[in-house]
C-alpha cells in the first residue's frame, strides 16, 4: 500500500476527511507500522490492534468523527469475486431480449391508445438486477414454499417479458398490457386481486413494499419459531427504487429487521439516482446516504457501484484519484455524466486532474462511453447477491448503482424526463435494437414485434434450465390453503350469545372471544393476535402470560412484574405480536399473517386490535394494499364511535372509519352494539375466510362502554350478518316511524322508542343496524339488477324488505351522517340521519352525545319532526334543546 503523505491526503479527501492531517510524517509512520503488522501477523492481528487503539482512545475521551459511510467504491473487491457460475454471454442476450419485449409492450400500448401510460426507464435500469435474481437466486416453490420477491412496481413489464419467454404469458397478454377490463390483459403493477395466479405482493404504492417485505421476513421466522412451518430455506427479496426510500414506510422498520436478525431478507435498491421529476439527491449522494442509514440501522450493506471494466482503472489508480473524484461528484452531476457520451465524460470527469486522465490514457472515447455502472454488470451483481445470501445474522441491502433508461440513448438514458418517456420513434427503436444487438429485423422493430428466440435455441434452453434448477417459475400465487375447522359458536361464545343481561363492553367480549378461540385445539394456534402497544388499554394483558409475546431472542431479563399472574412474558414461541407504537408495522404484520394462506400455504387468522382512529385514516393505504393482496383476517377497531371514548378528544375519537371501510370492496365492516351480534359476525367471518376460502377481511368496531348485554334473539343471526335485524316495536299497531340504531348509539335509539310510545303516543319499530355498508352493498346490487332487468319481477334488497312502507325513518349512529346515508337512496320513506359530524373533543359520553345531537331526546325530536311539527316544537321545548347553537361540524 502507498503510504506517502500525498497519497494519504488523497485518501482522506476521498473519504470526506480532507484537511485533518497536520503531521504527514507521523501519519506515515503509523500507517507503515500497520502495514507491517498486516504483512507479518495478518489481518486479524491488525484488527485486534485497531480495536484496542479505539478502546483506549475512547477511554481518553477521543471520539472519532467518522463519516457513517465508506468510500465510493464496490464493497466486494474484485479479487474476492471468484468464478462466475453462469454463462454471461447467454445471460446478456436474454437480458437484452427482456429489455426489448418490456419496451415494446409499453410503447405499443401508448402508440395504440396514447393514454395507458407505463414506464420504460425504470426496468431499463433494473433489468440486470432482475435477471441476476431470476437466473441465480429467486427460488420458486419446490413444494416447500419458495422465495417471496417484492418487485419494483413500475418495472412490471420486465417481469411480464420474462414470463412471456417462459411461456407463461402469451403474445396476446403482452399486447394487452394495461388493458385489463376485457380479460386477458396485464396489470399495470403487481396486483394479486387482478392477476391472482401470478402476482403475490402488491407494491404499486411506494413504501408499502419495503415495510411489507420486512414484516413478511419477520413473519416467516414467526411461523418457524412457533413450529407452524419450516421456512428456513426461504428468503424475502425486495427490489426497490432509491427515490422510494424517501417514503417514511420504507425506512420505518429497518431497525426491526436488524434487531430480529432477519438474514432471510435482502433489499436490492436500484440506485439509478433519479425518481420521477429529477434526481433523488441532486446535490448529494443517495448511495452514501442510504449506506449510512442502513448501516446505522444495523444492516449489512453491499455497494455495487462500478462494473468489471472499472476494475482495471482502479488497479491503475495508485493515488485514489478516482475515489476522490467520486466523493466530490454530486448525483446531479453523475446524472449529467450518464446522459452524455465518452467525450464529455473524458473532458468533464477524467479531465478534472492529470492523474485521473492518466488512468484512461489508453482508452478511446467509445471505451469510456461503454464503462458500465455496477448495477448493469451481471457478474458484480451476482457476487453481491451471493454475499447477501451467505451473510448471517443481519439483513442485507445491496445498493446497486444504475442508469435510469439504460440503453435508451438520447431518447431517455439518464434524462430528466425519462420516467415519463412512453413513446420512441423508429430511429430510437432501431438504435436500441443495435445497442443490444438484438436479432430483430427493421420491419419487426418498426412494428414493435415481440421477440421470442427459437424454443430449442441456446437462450431458451438456458432460461428453462436455470428456472428448473431454482424450482420453477416465479412469481406464482397460491390461491388457497387447507381449510381450518371453525368451532361451533356455542362452544366458546355462550357468554355472548346467552348473555342474559350481563354487563360488559363489546371490547371485553371481543377479547374474551379471541381468548376462548386461542384455546381451540385446531384453530387456536393459527390465531395471531396483534397489538401496537395497546394490549393493556383493551384489557388484553392476560394474553401476555397466556400465549406469550413473540420475541425470537426469548426473555433475557427478569421482568419487573415477574411475580404477578399476568407478567410480561416474552418467548421465542410467543403467539402475540406486540409491535410497539407502529400502526404501519402492525398492519404490515397483519397483512403477512392474513395472506399466509397464500404465501405459505398455512391459513392463519390475525386479529389486529387498535384505536380505530389510527387505522383506516392513518394506514389506510396499507389496508388497501392488503385488500389487493386478498388478505383474510380481522381488524378490530377499538374504540367505536366519536362519543364512546369519552375523555380522549379530537384525534382519538373515530367518527369516520366506517365510511372509509365501506369503499374497500372486499372489506366487510360492522359496527355491532351487542356482544351477541359480535359473536355471530365473528363466526360468520371465520367460516367464510377459513372454511370457504373467501378472499375478504373483516373490520369490526368494538367499544369500551359497559352495559347490559341481551341474549341473541331467536332467528336474528342471518340478519345480523346481512347488516340489520328487527329488535322490536314500542306501542301497538302499525309503526308510524322506524328507528335505526347502530353501534354505540343503538341504546339511545331503543330508549327513544320507549319515550315516543309513553310520552308522545307514537308507535315505532326499532332495528339494530350492524352494518350500513353491508346493507348498502346488497341494495346497490339489487338496484342494478332491477335497472338491467326492467321486465322481470322486481327484487327487494334486505334493507328494503325490512323497511318496506312509507313510515319515516330516523337513523342514528356514532359515525358521521354519511355512514347511515349509505342506504338512504335505496329507500322510499323520508330518511333522517343523525351522526357525529365534526371534530371530537374531550368530555363525558353524555355531554358528547348531546353535543353531536345523537341522544335519545334528539332521536325523539327527529322522529316527531317527520310526523308532526307541533309535537316536534313541543319536544324541543320540553327537552330544552338549544336550536340556535352552531352545528357540531362548525365548532
Ligand atoms: C405512494 C406513491 N407516491 C407516488 C407514486 C408515483 N410514482 C411512481 S414511480 C415514482 C418514482 C419512483 O422513483 P424511484 O423509486 O427512484 O424508482 P425509479 O423509477 O427511478 O427506478 C413515483 C413518484 C407512487 N407510485 N406511490
């Protein structure tokens, strides 16, 4: 090693430590001493000395201010690479074919329709990364469950291009890219809902992929530690964009992955230095920033920055001039260099200093132009992937430096606008063909013909052999798992279905139901209770002891409450996932468990119980992705409603989640008032998801208000599931008014019915609405059927059947009015909705219900207002209702 002062100064500059060496001669002595130790006693001895020195320096209070990243070069030195196990020439040719078909797919769709969108530049930058995975690492099912790969969403055309070559997709499929409506089309991004036998993991919303990959890898370990499935040979791969890493979800769970030693997880970040509008870090270096971030979070970091042809340049560079120049080049400039030709690079990069120019003295401009970044070098990528799979104890991130739009030349390579580039003229296509030496004629290029080499040719044989060696095709999605028997309701839910007026809250009932199900010999071990630091809040502390908290490292401390009955028990086979304060993490965990039937062939039943306000509103996009992924499980929103949580105030009181849940097509949402309703819904949901393999999930809100619970009315179960059942009537004769009550406000409505009968001589019928969204869904379907079948006998929806006739309807809920109004347009009668529009606030339940005008008195006034103005005026006066105050949503 060159230890001259000039060189050490260069090295310090290259690593961001310029100007700190005040005594170069002394520096040299130290460096020579180190060099001598390495020569004589070896690496280990040198390392020991360095550690001891560091320890002593720290004792002396000397703390080094070392940049949290390494020099701007490949982590794996060329001499450690070894021999390549594949055929590089064939793989290069295959990669070029993938590139062409992916590009043709996008350009075709846009030539034909001009409005379908799609991306060329991203896959162009990621092709070698994908192909390295496909040819050497991504293991498919093999009957034991394969790897799970989160693909960068807008690089989907590359995955389709490969599936086309593999014979899994036809030319017709490719021609129908982004035209899904007529069938036989291909989704824009990975969408299991729309391509259920193909895509496993939805990644279209940036940030969801990275956090989901981490919790998926964690869930694999959970399954293994609990003895449910052997996942030891399986990995989770995630190919993500460098721009995508700015999403909070992308980085929010990195430390969990390191803390739980997830060496079954590899991220490959495609660092093409660009995102959509421009550079990811024009004035900085995203790769160095990501290295600092990931290594700080405890990950193993492998940088793949320079291709093999740079190795000889580094070998010639005795003065670290390359590293120095790299360190001084911001990403914005790398992008410009990437967009320009060899001459420009010679002048503007190598021309910066004589020693830099000397390194490339013998090279032509064309050779300089052909220098590749590491992420486009199959060989460099292979050794990085391999090192990741061999690394033990920590997850690995591979930071692969690429060029956005690689190979697109002037039509896109490293251009600011490349992300939006969807059309290429014939000249550009021909240049692309030539650039990658594709055996496609001019006419075929102009026609954007897809290319598949002969079935018996070298490429196709290689492609098939590689995938056969890796267990088959990927991605491929399993659609079902063995059914899990659900116990009969009476065996575990008697306390709820025959409650006989016993007081409890529905949250308490939910916890009791789950606790009882946990004891079921078949289903019990498949239940995955999940909390985000709210187990005590929801009365679940008994589960700590009963089933244990999942902690792969066990419990290496004596818990403070060790002597108590319900002590905080952590165990490697703990069943409860205690996620801490991360709703996003908890939801990602829930999704991993809720899709385990598909990803692992093991049906699990997750119950994630959380503050309902921090669900659909806070992590709604993760819920949307779970829906896309055909999740099966329960989300328990506690606490229901805007007035039930009393003192908690504005940001905690939920009056809107049911409106959002109603818009998720496969989410079945309920707001039950009674424990018996809850039990029936739970039973129905479990049977659907676990026995009938229905791709739906349940959102159920439960509340913390304790009151007398009735037994399940005879024959009500079916209607409870459909969304509404008749509770009874007050007064005699035909009802003059129908009262609908839901969730926390049902009891106010029941009381109002009594008041109407006794105080106003008005007969009313009362209905418990367990789900306005389910009622609306069926009513919508019925309405549509009737519209399209005008000459057939009219059908009636459930809500229409129960609410036939003209008597006015008053519906009251603890949610915003838009929730009950979901059904209003399907009914003939006048419909008044009472709800909790506006910001929540702290106060008692009674005060809040009065504020939002959902008390029994308000229900009475609303009912009377629909019947008789005089009586309404009288009731307003009698109940002292302030009619001149501002409405709740303006206060
Ligand atoms: C949550 C979210 N926000 C915005 C987008 C739109 N979008 C799609 S790709 C993209 C840029 C991605 O950049 P990067 O991650 O660097 O990947 P590249 O395409 O450069 O490889 C954006 C903003 C999205 N898909 N998801």
